[in-house]
């Protein structure tokens, strides 16, 4: 009967995640776990990729066309993220490599993270914490640390997908008016149900917003969608919140808008050249900078790992665990 081989498929997890996920993969595959930070370049991936049938990847691993074309055995990449802009899906399609991501399970955590960032910005939370720790607190102050409240303000959501909707719902509960812009407008029924108002262009949305929050994926169309032309029409007291992907914003333009007071401030979870951050942005006033943690709860990150592992096991071992393929 030929060369029957009971060998398990070889799978690379590009950095350690949860033991539960490692265990699941180890039951069914011959698992290699990369050392954190060692697979974040094209060159390193080029060296490794031929050795695996499946890869559970991080959003920091660049699966460019060049990397994908060097794959000889690869059948599936499961990205441990909802965004998969780090993977050239066209190149994957041509080679019949399936691609999976982790939507749904991170929606609430990411929306909570966005609200945490928003409220931290509007109420000076990190600055107030530093003030107390510097032993500067000399008692209640009637006009100290004044911020802005959400009630009655306009939220502009760019990208009303699952995460954008969850942010909108939370902001409605805070008494905000919600406006949105999408490539495809929602049905009137759905707009009514969500209580959201459509804006026909990014500029219209930017003009309306007291807080502009970004939830579109990073694509060729959304790259640098937010640049100085958008900042120039925003209100001077408006804030920008970005918990999607850094390159949606032209970071040098944002830094100038902040330094010149063109907008009030920014809350950022992501960066154009992540993990590098422009000096000019680091030194900008009224800016809260987080290390890409919007979805970071234990529950959510574990579910993301399981969902990504499910896709790899579905493709390589035909198991019926939860999974989500995009290609
Ligand atoms: C994180 O940024 C994700 O895309 O899940
Ligand atoms: C989601 O965008 C995350 O921060 O992981």
C-alpha cells in the first residue's frame, strides 16, 4: 500500500501563546514554537517557510508575496488577529494556501479597549495617575484636570463593521450621537435599529465628529485615509482614536496636527511603523499611546488562539473545531 506515513503535519506557531492552544496543536501536529520577535522579518520567514504545512501567525509576521512564493508545503496560515493585512492573500490564493483570521471573539474586548482609550483621553486618566504618584495631590481641586464628557457629543465611526458597531452601541449608552462612514452604506432598517446616521464621505464624518474613531481594516483603499486633508476639516476640539491599524493614519500629518493644535488630541493603540513610533508623535501634546492592547483580555486572546488553531486543524487534520477562513 505504498509509503503510508503516520507522520503528523508540521506546524509553526510563530511565538508562544497559551498552553491550552499549544496542547491542542501538539495533540494533532508536530508543533514548532518560534521564539518571540524572531519571525518579524521577511528574511527570517523566507528561511523557515518551506518546512511547514501550517502556520499560526501573529500580525507582526510579514507574509509578503515573496515569502508565500517560497512556501513549498504550506496549506494554511491562521492569523492570530481579526486583521490580516500582514498576509498577501492574493499570493496565497494563487498557491491554494488557505488563510484564516479570528473575527467575532474579539469584538467586545476590542470595543471595551477602545472606550477605555477614549475615556482615558477625555478625562486625562494617565496624567492624573502620574500626578498622584508624583506626590502632587494636595486635595480636591474645583478646576483641576478638567476633561470633556461624552454625553451629547458626536461620535464619528469610520468602518461600521462588527467592532465599529460594538463601539457605537457603547457610545449610544453614554448619550452620544453616532455618525458613520463605510464603503458600503448599511440598510436603512439597520441604521434605524442601531440609531446611526450615514455620512457620504470621510470629510463629512470628520467635520461632524467630536471624537473620530477608526475601525476599518487596513487595505490599499484605507492606507493613509486619514491625513492632513482630514485633520484640516476636523473641529479644533475633536479627538482621534485609532485602535485598528496604524497605516490608516499618516502619522507625520497626525503629529503636525497635534503639535499645531489643529485637533485636540489623539488616543492611539496602533502605529504606522509599529512598533516604531515617530519622535514627533512621541513628543506631541494630549496624546495617549498604548502598545496595541485593545483586544487584550485573557478570555479573548485564548479564544483567538483556539479559533486560529481550529482553522489549522480543520485544514490539515479535518477536525471540526471552530474556525474562520477568509481565503
Ligand atoms: C489586532 O489588532 C487584531 O487584528 O486582532
Ligand atoms: C485589536 O485591535 C488589538 O489591539 O489586539
